[in-house]
C-alpha cells in the first residue's frame, strides 16, 4: 500500500491533533490492517487525553492513539503463518516480547520486557486508516460479529471477561456492578449471558442507567449513596451478592462493592486509579471474602470470549451510543471525556452507519 494516511494523536490537553503519515509497510511477521472500528477506552481519557499521566506500560509515547482496534488484513509481510489478506481481525492491544514467562502464558499485558509495546500507547494504534500489526497479536473476528463488536473485545470486554473468569459467575450468583460506564455495562452484559439472575448496578448518569435498563443488563440500579450496602443486602436475603465488580474506580464505590458482597463472596476490581478505604477485619478477613485485581486478559481467553460471543449471539456493539468518522475524532474523545454516553466508536467504511 503506497501513500499517506491520516492519524489521530493526543497531545494531552484535551484536544486531538491529526497528522498525515506514510502508510506503514509490514515487515517480517507483520500485516497491514485496514481499520474498520476503533473504540475509545476509559484509560485513553484517564491517562492520555486530558494529560499524559501514564508511566511505564501506560506511558504514552506520542504515537497514533487508539488501543481498541479492529479491521481487515490488506497486506501480508513475509513469514505470515495464519492470517491472510482479507482476514477480519481484532488486535490484542499489547505486543509483548513473546518469550518471557507472561507472554508464554498469553498475558502479553504483563510482559516486563523492554520490547513490550502497547498499540496506542508505545506503538501506533487504531485511530488511523491503517495499523501495522504483528501477526501474533491478532485474534480472528468471526463473520457473525461486527468490527465494532470486535473493537470492544480488544480491551474493554476482554478485561471484563478476565475478571469474570477470576471470580467465576453462573446462575448461582447475584451480581453487583459498581459504575455502569462502558466497562461496567460490559460486565453486566457478560454476567447476564453467563446466567446471573439478579444483577444490580450503582450509577448516577441517567443516560447510562437508561441504556443498562433498555438492554436488560440490570434488574435494579441505585444512585451512589450511603444506603447502597443496606439496599443490596435487603434484596439478597440480608446476605449481600455472591460476586461484585468495581468499574467505578471510586473510593466509596469500591468499599460498597466489598461490603455489599456476602461471606465467602468474591470481588473484582477493574476500574483504574484512585484509592479505597475499608476495614480489613470486618470487611474481608472475618467474612472470608476475596478481592481480585484484574488487568486486561490473555490472548487465549480473548479467543475464548470471541467464541462465546458467537454462541450467545451477544453483540458488544449494542453498548455503542455514538459513532464518529476519523476526522471527527476530536468530538468522539470530547464526548467520552464528558461521560454522557455509552461506548464511543470511531468507524471507517461500512462500520460508519
Ligand atoms: Zn483500555
Ligand atoms: Zn514478554
């Protein structure tokens, strides 16, 4: 592919800058992917868009933004083994060294090699017409899923799926999701698919509450309040939920997730940043509770998630409330930063409906 392409960069002052750059050429083991859908993650706002606060794996290196890329292979470099021109692909958004222990477990997110580079953080991401990918970072997107379904798997849904695997969710469980932004909504959607009968949410934004109810992701939503723990216990025989997820990153929200969980229950933290205050003895030790931290997922679990989405006929795209073309990416980031939205997508070609 010859010529130049437009790419979106985030200078860290709540703006988007566009640059024309050469279309990259795939080297050995690489492919060129025509972008189809690129969704915005909360981490983009928290660590890059407003200001560059990320360090280490979250340190933004002035590359093309976007770490939820999904598209179609249009050019193969030498040495490609599986994916071909025409393949529909999700980009597992962290390119690990491939040979450290974490990479060998499929957790490139946890790669500690200096060679580790995340798309949209340390190497060019999905907010451009094309993205250069290492073949080993790709996950096949089945025909029954849209590119906008796939984009969300690249980070948000993958992250939630991993947390759910850690705590385990089934029809035995009632679930609390604190924070119904895109990650919390994804958690509710997957827990519902796994059979959770009673899903409770804590959220204040009316648009997000409306979306959660419209899609039947939650049975009841409470505004954040001191009474939240009592309210949840009242709905669960005085015991609390079996499983809770915090996607709020809020100090009180996290404490609520812990306290509204019953004895022997499990809590997963996926919301990033901030703090939490709780009292270890009454809140977790004496109640035999377990709190899990969970960061993105492994590439093999991402493949499993994709297979499950097909089986469940589940479409992450339903969480997208707003689509923009690439040249309107500034509006897309601004909307996401304001929070009055579900998931926000930058779309290309047929995905821009
Ligand atoms: Zn992300
Ligand atoms: Zn590695």
